[in-house]
C-alpha cells in the first residue's frame, strides 16, 4: 500500500521521502466482503480508507478525508491489494494535499532560520549526512530555499572531503605498515580508488597511488632480476658439478690404469 500512496502523492504534485516530519497516515476499514457468482468464484471487498496529513512530530493534523475503493481477487489478500491499487485521487484528497502543502511550506518559512542553525551545528560536529537530511526537507517553494540549497552544496562537499580524508588516512596506515607488493598494496589501492575526484585530498591520494605503483614495480623488477641471477647461478653450478663429475671419472680411470701391470706393446715389424 505504501507504494500506491507514494504514487498518489506524486500525481498530486507532492514529493515523498523517508523519516520526515510531515506524514500522510491512513486507516483502512473493510466495509464488506462477498463472493461472486462466477466460476471460479472471486472475493469482492469494499474498503474505506481514511487519509490524514499533518505534523507527525508535534501531533498536529492538517486535515482528513475518506476514499472509497474496492478490489477483486482469488483470495482476501489479493482482493485487498487490488483495492489499494484501485485507490484514486479524489477531489477531496487533492484539496487536502493542496491545503496541507501550503501549511508545510508555512512551517518551513517560519522555521528556516532554526533549521539552518541546526544544520550548522551538525556540520560543526562533522555530522554531514544528518545535516544534509535536515536541509533536504526544505521545499523549493520556501523563501529561504536558495540559501538552503547553497548550504547543501557546501555540506555535500565537506562530506566528500571528510570521507576522502578518512579513507586516505586508512590507506596510508596500511601501506606504511607493509610497503611491499602483496595484500597491503592491494588493500591500500582498493581504498584509494574509492576517493571522489572532487575531494580536496584527491591529489594526495593520486600521489600515494603512484608511489605504491612505483614501489611495487621496483620490488617486482628487483625480484625478477634476482630470480634471473639465481637461475644463471644454478645453471653454472650444475655445469660445474657435471664437469667435476666427468673429471672425477677420468681421475678414477687414470688411477685404475696406474695400478695395472705394465703393458708391453708389440710394435715389431712396423717399419
């Protein structure tokens, strides 16, 4: 039903939000429920929806009206949902919304100074998101809207700067603890990528990213060079071992020959 009511509000030219001061409240009453003489039979429900608009914080009701609707479905629940979908904006509801809208604008015109002061206090406490929520409730039709809109822009930028600075500090701490290729470098780079380009510290974030990239490349290149040197040394060692084994084999053969009886060669009659 909430979605249907929000749609009705939009059709009536009113924006709907969450957690605001002003509310549209409803009370649903089932007037009657019957079964149709069809095959299969359907559930038909006539419903009365009482609608009220007012200040939900101070419990001030700006007015109420009643909307009649009906729904048909295979079950009672389905019939109820269809009744909500069939709810229409009546002339009385349009008038209630229009009159309530004027009262809401009057409220903000009368309390704009206090709202701006509240937002400034929240900003001073670095509660930027809450300050934006407070300011965003002010309708465009209010006399102070231009001032509120300008303040929202500044608060939004402050929120970006604060969030980015927090992320940058976290990334710097991670990288400082282990400035080498691996999990720390990946975590730091992942954080830095989250920083908004409009943030004040964005240039520092980019500089740190370049520093990390350069360090990772240098260490990686050094490790690669070290591995190549190790491979060459291993190859030389293997060659030296093979040469030593061959020389040792020759020495064994030579010693064997030295220990054999003297050989008398027969070369008579060769010339």
